[in-house]
């Protein structure tokens, strides 16, 4: 093998985890230097997706099957040959050099780094990293092509173990980057809120009443288990604290609604001849006895308008649910728009409760799955808590930085 200098040799420019640390430190500094207004007002999900997608490491791909060869002549130092040349005072001998090239795509420069997880010393170390290939060279001493190919194949096998480990390290970094940045962002935001003594006004303490009964308790259901994103723009100044429903209480409310809906399905006599408002009142009768607000007066849950359920704290609505019978995809999207028209504040949580009279309930679930993303306020799908219960992220009208969590819960009540 013809040995060049160590410059640009594969796996020779330090460990890849040093590169990871450098990127994470730079992104941490980016978050730390954002203005207070920006951190407190930006949509966290969109901001973190921007940082993550902009800094994902593109995995280099070695195309072993596309190898090709070339050759050139060079003066080879005498130490590569037998001692016979010393008798004639020869310093160098001209010989043919056979080059093997393997195309590489993705971020080729990352092949300069050694894997952090498991590194095999000496494996494929004589490959040189070029702009779009890796290459190695052999001196043609005896014009034995098959033997030279065997030597090349051994060298290729030598790099595969280190390459696979390197790819694994990069994938782990990419997969964990968003959650690690979220920790930095959350810590910064909490520090800013604490500094302004706002934490106490951000949470609405909900607790279950001691006398509450599980009127509609059912067994826990079985659960189903590089795009460029621009940095979100924040135009408002200052930060006004507003009440918000904590995540555990939100999930518990949705669970109670789901219990009521499941009981409707099992006991047709409950919903027979009933309209949207009657079914809404059944849900209200379950929700209201189960929760109380620590300092709010009047009913915890109340009905406002024709078919919606609201949970209010002082003058703010912190949870709203809209009840409708399924009338098709167009009516479904219109119901979401109707609900969004109520919402003008931060971090509101909501539910659309759909009752379906149609026999083919599965097709309705499919329509919800495919059509929800067509709404102009749609941000992303989160998950399914059950086959009839979808969880989404939407934004309020006119501001993508102010998002809400929206559950779509459907129940089959055939005629």
C-alpha cells in the first residue's frame, strides 16, 4: 500500500463526540442569548424544531458497490523495494500507482472523525477523505490484479466496523438533539419567569373534589401505540402572564369525557332521542363534580352558547369543548373553526366531541385522520390515545406562536 501523510485520512481528525459537544455548546449559547421577549413569547415547539432541523448532522453514505479505479506513475522511495537497489545508489524508482475510489454522499467531512462508541484501531486507516469519495492507493509491483483486489477488499472490510459505529453515533446525536435543547430552553424560560415572579400566575391549580365519584368509570382502554424550518418570528413586546390548565388535569378531563362517550356507546337508551345539548349535559354532570378551582367562584364547568363546554378561571377560558353530530368532513372542519373563534389567549386546551349516527364509523375515523391537516390552523399530529381519540397541535387565529392542544374525540351512536 502506498502511504501518504495523515492529512485527511479517514477517522483521524479527533472523536465525533467532540464535534457533538461543539454543536450543542453553540446551540446552548444561541438559546441563552435570545432576548427575554423572544423566549417568553415564541412557540417552543416551532423554535426547537427550527434549531433541531437546522443542526441535524447529515450522515455520510459510503457507496461500496460503485467503486472505480484509476492509475498514475510516481517516483517511489527505495525503502518500498528490496535491498538490491542499494547496490546501484538508487534513491527512487518510478512505478505505477493503482487508485481505488469509493463514492460518498452526505456530509463527507464527518468521515474524518473517529466513532466515540467503539473504535477499531487500524481499520481502514489508509483511506483518504476527498470531496465526494474516499480513496486508497497500491503500488503495482508485480501486475497481479486479483491479488491487488484482495488487498483492497481487506482494506474495505477494515473501515466498515468503524463506519457503522460512526453512523450509530451520529444517529443517536440527531435523535436526542431536540430533547436536549428542550431542557436548555425550559431551564432558561423558567429562570426568566422566576425572575419576574410569574410562576405562581401561570398555573391554575385543579384538584379533584374529595366527594367525587367515578360515575362513568370503565376499564382503562388499550392504547395504540431535511425539511428546512425557518426561525419563528416574535413581534410582540413584553410578556403578560395568563392562566393555563396543567397537563395532568387536561388529560384527566379528556379521560372523563371518553368514559362518558364509551358509556353512550354501550347503553343506547342513554342517548336515544337526545340532541347535542342533552348529550353535552351528560358530560357536564360528570365533569363538574370531579374538579374545583382553588379561588374561582361559581360553577367550575359551565355551558356557554348552544353546544360548548367551558372551564373558566376569572375571565379567561382555559378549557373548551364543542359537541356536534358528524355531518361530513366539511362540517367537521367548520366545527374546529367555530371552536377556534372562541380562543384568543395563550396555551388554551380544547376538545371537539363528535357523535356519529352513521353506520360506517371506521370511515369517519379515517376521514378525521386524513382531513384534519387540511385546516388552516393545523400545526401537527401528536398521537392517538385510543382509536377514537386523536391529539393535535393547532394555533389560534392569526398567530402561529400561540398554540393550543386539541383533542378530537368521536363516539358511535347509531340510530
